[in-house]
């Protein structure tokens, strides 16, 4: 089954293609609806049609279902609409979700073999041991194996749920955000992702001519990083005074120094739009590379522990088996 990121990548890519070909947003939506989209995207286009008929903007119409459309998507679409450059806005989103889909696909492929080995370890730990004891029928042993698997899946599900809660909380908790960013491999991937979102929205806002106070606020909010959001509030206050933001970017530890220096020189040279486009592309590439590295490292670490678990189960089984034989011989 294709992931949500894959569906969004294809959806935004098709929208960008149709808009670039000269279709209006209504005509593009009609063409896509005829292609039998997944339900979530079909509902989005239904919201778009009803919203436009009610006099809403394109971004407002898309944003009616806030569970299906993230803050990043709403911000980029709003900026693209205000600048009259909707096709590049859809392409920005297509590139971003294409990157996410690629990383998740690689993670799933990398996890396949460790999970097979883990299931083998659970099987070895339950079935041969029970058969050796001889106090259960084969059906009872299979039931026990099934219950063990269900318990394992429940534990994994709870762990994933808790981790997802931690990552969601990091979007509004600077201390937790900083803590996660210090974790090897994970921290770099998270920071690159946050900066990619920040730069994409900032660039879209610059093209739309949106006031700097709003640009900073929207971009830092769309980053999904509490540290960047906190820094954004300081930048927003400076933007209200009309001062140049370059020195403030330099002073903020939340932003990488190379990016901050580039922002300051770009502000002085009047090339911020080009610089932000370059940084958005660079951070997306870096985010994909660091996320794929994380996707390669995590399964290997898990594989190490899983092999240890399987080895322990095998040793336990043979200890019990030969221990029982020795007891019978002694008797």
C-alpha cells in the first residue's frame, strides 16, 4: 500500500503539471478527479470546489481539512496563490513529499530482514521449547505462538504511539526539541528537515511579497521545530521595527551559521529570493541524505540486538534440551 507521502507527492506533482500547462485551478481539479484519486485527495478537491464556490481563496478551500493538510502545505499554497505562482508552489510540495516517500520506502526495505529474523527468534523461543516440554498439543503451541506475536505487536504499537507523541511535543517544546536534535543521526535529520520546511515557506513568501513580519512568523511555524519557532518570535519583533534581519539571524543559535551568514549577505546584496531557493534545495537534499543514513543505521542497530535475542533463545533451547537429556542419563 502506498504511503500518504507517496499519494501527496503524486497529487501535487500532477497539479503542478496541469497548472504549468495553462489549466486553471478548477479545470486542473476536474481533470484530476476523473483519474480516480485516493479518497483523501479526492475529498481535498471536493473541499476546493465547494470552497471556491463559497468565495474562499484557494488556500482557505484546501485548508478546510486540517488533518489532511499540514501547516507547511497551507503556508506554501497561500504564498503561491498570493504571488500568482501556484504551479511552483505545488512543485515545492511535490518535491518535499517525494523526498519523504523515498526515505520511508528505504526505511521499510531496510527493516524487512531484521523483522524476519526477529519473528524467527520469537518462533524459536516459543515453539521448540514448548514441544520439548511435551505438556501441550501442537494446536495449543500454535495458539501460544500467536498470543506471543499479538503481545509483541501491541508493545511495538504502543512504542510507536509514544514516539510519535514525543515528536509532536517537540514542535512546541524547545527543550525537548533540542534534546532530540542532540541524538546522533536523528538530530541531523530533524534539523535538516526543519530548515528545509523553513526555507521553502520563506522563499514562497518572498516571491509573494508578503510582509517580513508575516514571512518570519509563517516560516518558523511551518518548520515544526520549537527551537526555530522560538527564534522566529524574536525575528518577528525585529521585523516589526523595520530593521534588517541578517544580524539577528547571525545572533540566533537556532540557525546554522553558514545559513545565517548567507542570509545576511543576501539581504545586503538583494539576492534573498535566489539564496532562499538555493538553501531550500540544499536542505531538502541534506534532509534526504541524513534521513536515508538514519534509515540505514537504525535497522543495523536493531539487527544487532535481534541477533543477540535470537542467539540467547537458541542457547536457552539447547541448554534446556541437553540439560534434560543429561538428567535422564543420570537417572
